[in-house]
C-alpha cells in the first residue's frame, strides 16, 4: 500500500474509533438501564464476556502473536451478559447478547475474514434476550443451552422445552433491532417490559 492510499484509510480508522465510542456508550447505557430493571425484580448480575473472540491474554503475554486473532481486539463486537435468580425451587436465567453486526460469519477454523461478511447495509445490529426458567433450585444452564441448540427453530421466539436430569427447562427469546431502540420509551416497551412481565409469571 502506498502512503497516498494508507493516509485516507487511517483517517477512516480514526473516524471509526470515534463512532465506536458513541456506540459503546449506547450499549453501556442500555445494559445499565436493563440491569437496574431486572435487579429490582430480584435477578443478580453473574458475568459478561465476548462471544466471537477469546478474552485478550494477560499483560505479560503479547497480544500480537500470529496465533492470536486481531478480532480479539474487538470484545464488544459480540458481547454477552448474564443475570440469574434462584428462589423457592424456581430458577431463572436471563442472557442478553449485543450483536454489533449480524453479517459476521465464520467459514472455517481460521480467523474470520470481513471480505466474506454479508454487506453491512443488508445486516443489522441486534440485541438478543434469552429467558430461561426451571422449577428447581440447582440448575445446569450450560447443559440446557447445549441441548437447546438441537431443537429445531430454537432461535425463534419460543417457548421451547429441554429436559436436563429429568427437569424441564423453558426457553424464550426476544430478538430486537437496535435501530428501533431510539428512545427510553422504546427500550422499556420492547426490551424491559417483556422481561419484567416474564419475571412476574409463577
């Protein structure tokens, strides 16, 4: 690449980072609002992590080695947060996944190549909310999630049922277009109210 080509590309990188800050601020604000609503209903935040990449190595291990993906520098590209509740033999788990680009695809075991992604104008930025419940105190949510993947149409709204250790686990899913969450009223109506209504079910 020649300097006359690289300079405009680096200007695009600078613009992209500035735009990403605005996007990340929006994601943080949405998750904070959601957290306040569900913790008021008795859920507790459990953990968060990136979905499409590994966490970056610890500070004494170089992050730029060839075996480490450059994608690992984008932990918020696809991110998951989990909340749980267990009371009187009824357990619940809420998983929120923020997907910056539904056009992201993996075609082999190597690092994903953006040149193979669906065109950005044809993809979307989405929030997926998974709602798990089971009438038991001890729950293996990971086993239930693994079983769910074998259920036809599991990515649709549901509800879907899977059995782990003889216990029925129910799953429902909300799939929201982030472009539609332009106001706090929209966030409440489309994201928070359906979840708080679900939490009030017996």
